[in-house]
């Protein structure tokens, strides 16, 4: 279970950094008067996925 928890935690960290990248792209598009909503939606999705994966990791860590 510990290995599985570590895998989920690592995936959560990766998804968190991907969401940061999408939020940064959205911010740059906003400065250039582009379409930041597409990147913000993707950023929110990846952020939610990272929260879910971190939660699963915590649950598996305590089992």
C-alpha cells in the first residue's frame, strides 16, 4: 500500500505542476489579449485531479 500511495502522491505533484503551467500560459494570454479561458479551464481540471490524487494517496497511506 505504501508504494501505491507514493505513486498516487507523485502523480498528484506532477498534475499540480502541470496546472501551474496552464495557469501561467493563461496569464500570459490575458496580457496579450488572447483567450485565457481555455488554459484556465485546463488548469482547474489538472488542479482538481491533483487534489483527488493527493486525497487518494492520503487514504492509502493511512490504511
